[in-house]
C-alpha cells in the first residue's frame, strides 16, 4: 500500500505533476500553471510515494484575475483514482 507524503513541486517530478493535473483537471492550462508555479512555488504541492506522484494541489492569489481581491484560491486538487479514500493526504 502506498505511503504518501506531501512535498513542494520543487521536490517532485515536475512532468508527472503537470501530467496528472492535465489528466484529472482538464481545465489546467500547463503554460499558465508553469508560469504560476515559478511565481508561487509554495502553492504547488504534490502527494508522492517515493518518486511517484499520486496527487496534486495548487492555487494562486485571486489578484491574478481580480487585482482588488487579496484572497488566495485553491485552483485544483486531484488524487489518482486508485488512491482515493485511503487518507494519504490527510497529514
């Protein structure tokens, strides 16, 4: 059984991260996400087991789309279906 841990994108396989996001979150624009990941690296997290990316979560400040809004938005979260409901990301 997989034992997940949460790491930043810098500690994960970048290609696998963006591939999982594209597979499970079809509105994820890889070019925009790459740009935002460079601007807010701590806002892109991966659930990993060894070098395998099991899940992703990412977001960015709302001011990107509305300069008057200072909130942060979670823009995407996904876990590979075979790892659903196992509590891997709860820590």
